[in-house]
C-alpha cells in the first residue's frame, strides 16, 4: 500500500445515557404539547358548533300546514305523527325584518287596536299562546288593507306567487271595519301562505306581532333533504 495514501477512519459516536434520557424527555414533552393542542382545538370547535346551531342556525320543526306550499308541501297528519314534517334553520341574530321574510314567532300576547286606533291587548280575547311561523306582509309605518281577496300595502296590490292555490284573503275579526290599518312602529302584520288554513294577524288571537316576540328568521329548509330550499327571497316566486 502506498505510504502516502491517507487513511479515512469513520468513528461512530454512541449516544451517552444522558443524551438518551434528554431525547425521551423531549418526546414526552412534544407528545403532551400535541395532546393539549388537540384538546384545545376540539373544545373550540365544539363551542363554535354549539354557538352556531344555537344562535345562527337554530333547527326548527314545522308543524301544521299554514305555510303550504312553501313549507310542508307534502303535509299529512300521518307524516306529522311520524316526525316527517319539514325542518328549517332559523337565524336568531343580526337580521332585519322586511316584507317577505318568514318569521318564527312566540305569540304569547296579541296586539289589536282600540277605538282610538292605539295598540292594546284585548281584555276578552286571549292570545293563541303558541309558537307560530308566518310571512311578513307589512312592517311598521306601512298601511295595509284586505279587500276583494287582495292584499293592498301602501296603496299597491301585492303580487303573491307564494300563496296556496284557491286561498282567500279575508280578515278573521282582528281589525274588521278599521281597514286600511297603519301598522304601528315596532310591530308587523303577518300571514300564512295557506290563507284558508292560517291563524295569523287577521285573527284576534294573533293581531300584530311585536318585535320582541320574534324568535328568528327562517332561512333554509334542510329536511327532507330532497326538498332543500333557500327561504330568503321565497316571496319572489
């Protein structure tokens, strides 16, 4: 062998016991940190989902056929008993109320007009005292009239493609000969789409809807899934 040739020697360094212990300790710390991050992420995700479905997208079961054909188009008593009626998501925060919106309402009080045209709670006409779902027809400050089967708001006949075929729009005793009626500020006049089978603002047990009686606005029909529909703008047909 050439004496001038350099020898290359590779020395493999063995880990000392202390290095091994440090590596194991680092692995344990990393594992613990990862577990904490996973738990934190899970808690935050669950919190967001709970808040989302409590306030932003609150599920509601639709009972009855007062909003046919927009909701419960295939309604039958048998389907209702089986829990097969339509289900919607309602938004309970950050929404304004305007014509055509579908509202979920707590009708624990009924508001009518006294002989002087002021809002009152009738003494001998109890409220329906139920949670109802109806469509906004007129808002505070607007004038509404029901005449010859038509709905007239601020002097214009409404085009209502959403109502059930054959529906008639007559007052059920709420305002009688007081029409045209100006809806008080902070109140709403609502009706179901199935006018012949809807207890709404035309009835003395309902009357005007006060703003603080509104639970939320229905925005999506999510069940049955094959009938999925966006309810915002449904008044446009």
